[in-house]
C-alpha cells in the first residue's frame, strides 16, 4: 500500500466518524423538539437553530467523507478481485446512510413547518438506526466476512 493510499484512508475515516457524530446527535434534537410544549416558542426556536446548524455541519463533513471514499474505491485497486462482497454490502449501507441523512433534513423541515406527527419515542428509535448502520459498516470493513 502506498503512502498516499494510507493518508486518503485515514482522512476518510476521520470524516466518516465526524459525519456520523452529527447523525448520532441530530435525532436527539428531534427527541427534544417532539417533547417541547406548544407554548414554548423560545425553546423550540433554540432547538431548531441548533438542529439546523448541526445538519449543515454534518453535510459539510459528509462531502469529503464521500469524495475520499470514492477516491479509495476508484483510485486504487484494493477493491478488485474475489472476496470483495463486503465492499458491495458497505456501499449499499453508505447509500442507506445518505438516505438517513436526507431523512433527517425532511424531519427537520417538518418541525420547522409545525407538521411533525411523530412521537418522542419514535425519534428515540430513529436515533438508533445510525448507530446500527455505523456498527455494520465498521464490521464489514474490519472483518470482511465475505
């Protein structure tokens, strides 16, 4: 493995972990927003402001994570040959994570428009989806089970 490959891989890991940190925390804002009383306008606006900023920051982190991952995938031959089923599964999960990221934006917009109909409990479960996807991706990359 070349030095460049290792640097790109290290940076990819840093940006992926940072992106996921945002995805781990953003639904916690949704849990809190779902439990805000209707007459607590200041609290709701403060939570919405923090959620918007976190979403923006997570999006900024997602871009280099994806670009570096694409560089690793297409720029190096590490993925070619037999025994790379784990990589295909990882790519499917990456698409799912991107969908989750987009779903967070949709949920945030519903809160902004006062159209949220989901419970605090639903958002607690939704919050765990990103943890599960992260764990599956890490297992696929480290263990390479197939």
